[in-house]
């Protein structure tokens, strides 16, 4: 039960082309490429938003460490 040889893969490719046709396979390939491109863009946007929110969190953490005291007189 070892790995398949190149002839096995060529036979599988020919059968797939006969069943689906080349036009449908081309459409599937372009759809898959578009999905991968959209995923990469989403990851870039997500990273940019995460960096932006981290900067905001750091700024608010620095602000939270500041103690604001109002002096009151004793009577």
C-alpha cells in the first residue's frame, strides 16, 4: 500500500477532467485563488486592527496608571 506513482496520478487527473470538464476545473481554480487572496487580505486587515487596538490599550493603560488626586483642606 505504498504511495501512488506518477501514472496513478495521471489516470486520476484524466478521469477528473472527463467527469468535470476543463472549463469547470478552470472556474474552480480561479474561485480557489480568489478565496486565498481574500483570506490573505483579511489577515492583513486583522493584523492592522490588532496593532491599532494594542496601541489604544497601551495608551489607556498608561492613563490608568496616572493617579489624579484632589487636595482637600482639613477643618
